[in-house]
């Protein structure tokens, strides 16, 4: 006779909550019933939703999420207003008010004021302007928004700007006006990317559109959404999660390929897909995703390869040659000890650790009682990359955001992680502004604390996701385990693949 382990109490509690909410794909899970933190916060406004509550005829969950995303992004624009009022020229205010953004400065410092293609091989342009230190997707977007800026500014004659130095060009009234337009155009475009990402996230897990609210109201989205163009890759990452959940491997590959051409990290989703397809013997789908992703990456990069190979390579050489930089544990070690490791050593150690981390995620995914979700595996891989990277810019929190809200849709853990990120966001600008420097001289130890706090908050989120993978009854998204799954933590055999797919 087969003996089964007793059903964990958490499984029974989650099943009871599901019964109370009446959740189904046609009737979404109610956060005030399903999430303990939201349930507690709902008490001042009447408590959890009742079983007889009806639907609003217009305010569907998706529309609520989109409205909240728009509101959050608008607050982010307001947060950047002090810098906008000074046209981004007050070098100290941008740190004191924490409203810094790369966008206005790159408009005049990378040739967009003269509508220079970022990947031109023209020697005069390259002597005048540094190549873009970003992948093709971001550079092309910046060039496109610069074109829109010039149209809105009345299509100014840029030829007469060639005789002006780059430093002087930035101070011209007409260029400063264009910088304001450039930031506004990008703000509108990035707001649309945030809305599209939120829409994708509402559709990943049937019956759980409210999970995307954690993305929509995230402080990280408000504070970091306009620091750089990372929201482009965030939207494509969310699109890849949505496409995979809908059983569209070709579209998944397209999103990953375009995302990798925009920022490197969407490539890491392929690691999560490897685990899923290996466990479930879905090799054909993995091949489709990988093939389409590779083709999309080639097509996106081809214009840059043709017009300016050296300018295209600059992104890779720039990142390979840089040393320990903002936000990284490497910087803490360097400043605390006085030891300055070479860029080559940092590269080797960082990539070595990341490879070992990925092997660990592979072993974890294969040993789990149930096939982990793509968001869970994606978060673990991307987090490993960020934790040991030699630069961890403030806006990189956006990389984890769509993965986190789906991998661990529990407000307690998301709030702990976001608190660490908000603390770091404030401290990094105070550090750059010189406000954390000791009066007697020396390094700003308070900034090291901020980096460590950020890392610990991220590790908390990682630990919760690892626990969910190893003990799926803790995972809010997973269905309760069957007795067979409670007994055996090993992957299913070939004959059980169809049952596994049906369970998803």
C-alpha cells in the first residue's frame, strides 16, 4: 500500500481561500481574500470582498491595472519636475531632488541634436561624438524619438551646428528647447511601454490579473521609469512571459530576441525555458523559441552591423573595459579595502559566479516536485546576474519587476524587496551629490550600507521564490499538490507529460 505525506496546512488554507474567493479564469482571484497583507489593509475600507459582490460594468481588472500604471508613471513625471524646471542644467539639484535622468544629456552628447545615426562610420562624426554605450534597440529608439523631436521643434537646420563645439552646443537655447521636447517625447513613449507591459502581465496567469497591480503601483516604476530606456526591455520581457503562457513559442522567441537587442538580460529567459522544456520534453518548442529569438536579434542588429561595425561593438567593449561601478558589491570591496581589481579579473569572477548560479538554478528546476514557472526561473537567473555584476544602476530594478510580481505575488515579500530598492535609490543620489561624504574625508560608508541592504532585500525575494519552487504548496499561483506529487520530488516520466501540460 502506498503511503502519502499529510497534506501541508498551508495547502488546506490556500484551498479554503480559493473557495472563499470563488476564483476561476472567468472570476479573478480577489487579493483581499487571497493575500494576507491586502486583506489586512482592506479593513479600514470595509474588509475583504464578499462572496456576493458583483462586477463593475466598466472597471474590469485590466482597466484598473492600466489606470494605476498611468497614475504611477504620471507621479514619476512629477518626481522629475524639479530637474525639468531647470532644463536639467543644475548639476547639484539633480542629486538633491533625486530627479536625475540620462535622457536630456545624451540628446546633445551623442549626436541626436544633429540627427546623427548612432551607428555611422563617418570619421568626423565619431571624432565629434562618442558612440552609444547601449544596444541597438535603445539606440534606435533614441534616434527615432530624436527625429520626432526635430519635427516638433520645426525641423531646425542642423548643418550650421557642425561648427559649434559639443560643449557649446548643449548651452544653445534652441538645443535646450529640443532637449525638453526630447524628454517629453520619450516620457510619452515609455509610458506606453509601461502600459503595454502591465497589460501583458494581467494575462499571464488566468484568473490572477490582479497580480499585475504590484507592477502598476510599484515605487520602482515611478522613481526609475525615466532614468533611462530600460522600460523598452521590460515591456518585451513581459511580452515574452505572456506569449509563453499563451502557448505561442514563435512570439516568445520574437520578444526575447528583440529584448536581447535592447538589453542583454531578456536572453536569460532562455535558461528558464531550457529547464521547463527539458522536464516536459518540449524540445521542438524550445527550438522554435531559440531559432526565432536568434533571427530577431540578427535582423534588429543588421542595420548597425552594415553601417558602423565599430560603433556597434562599442557597447561590448565599453562594458568589458569598465571597472567596479555604482551599486555593485565590487565597489564596496574596492572602496572598503583600497584594492582595485582589474576589469579583466572582475569580468572573469563575475561570469564564473553567474555560470555557477545558472547551474544551481538548473539543478533546482530539475529537482523541484513540479515544473517551475517561467517567471520564477527567469527571476532567479536575472537576480544572479545582477547580484555579481560590476555595475547595478538604479534603474536595473525594473529588470526584475515584471518577473517578481508574477514569480512571488505576495505583497509582504514584494514590499520588503521594494523597500530595499527605494532606500538604495535615495542613497545613490545623495552619494553622487556628495552628501554622504564624511566631514573628515574618506569614503562614504553609508553608501556601502545601502548597497548591502539592496542586495539583502533582493536575496529575500530570491529565497522566497526558491522555497516556492521546492515546496510548491507555498506558491500562491500553483494548484494544490496531488498525493503523488507530495510523495515524489522527481520530474515526471515521458508518459506524464500530457498530464503535466493539462495541469498548467
